C-alpha cells in the first residue's frame, strides 16, 4: 500500500512538472509571436513613413520642375531612397483602419501571402480609364489585410497614394462571386477605377469592391 502511494505521488509530481513545462512553453511561444508582430509592425511603419516622405519630395519636384527635369530627379530619388520594403504605392481606407504599402508587381513581396497584391492585369492609378486591381487575405493572421473589407458600403472613400499624388476613390458597387480562381469584374470602362478583392470568410465566395476615381490631389 505504501509503495502504491509513493508511485501515485511520483506520477502526480511528473504530471505536474509536464503541465508546468507546457505552460512555460506556451508563454514562450506567445512572447515569440508577439515579438515577431511588434517587429513586423515597426518595420512596416518605418517603410510607410519613408514612403510618405518620398511622395512629398516627388510632389514638390512635380510642382516646381518641367516634366523632363522632374522625371530625371524622381528617378534619382527612387534610386537613392532604398527602404525596407520599397513601397511604390499605399492604400488607405480610414473606415476600416487600413493603411498598407504596396510593392511593385515583380517584387517577391507582391503576394497575398505576404502583402496586398497588385494583380498582373492591373493598370496603375495614373492610367486614364484603367483599373487598379488589388487582392488581399481576409480571415485572421498578420497578413489578413482585407479582413474588414466586408464592412465597406457604397459611397465610402478609399485613397491610393502613388507618384506624388493622392487618388481619391468612392465605392460604387459591392458584390460576391463564386471562388473559382478568376473574378468577373463589373465596372464602367469609361471611368478610372480601383477594384478590391478578397474571400468572404468561411464561404466559397469572393467579395468584389468597385471604386471610381473622384479626384487626384
């Protein structure tokens, strides 16, 4: 009987030790994830601040120099200002508290697994009657930049900063399509537009948000 009690006590101590180690491991994992997210956010904030500074420089050059001189000076700025992610544009949607830099189509970061993606079919914002198409993840995780896209409504405002200008768009249509790998974009081709695409969480649907350019400032 005494031996059995000792064995039970030893087993209990072992289980308590395992439980304690699992708690410590969970805390370390949590701290690691939190530290990664903090570092990720800091790097992103630094890149966004660098982008805004560069845009101000470009805007000043455009305002004060003839086109041929401005183009040369802008290229010099881009070659000199090497930033963390080298953002070429920035998407800002105040309603859903989204502010995210965008990289060029050929960048290794231009993937929905890493960032908001500029699709290869997209025209850039300065193309008249073009369609700037962006895709992003919904759901959870630090790359779910479009997780709140479903909260947008018609007449909400969306901004894209690009080439020294702010392009202001208004949401004009929101609809769902089946998730098939392609998306039917219904837009007015006589308008300059921005299209935002993401999955509707926990469904086989995609949300398509069509925005039309209101002004460039």
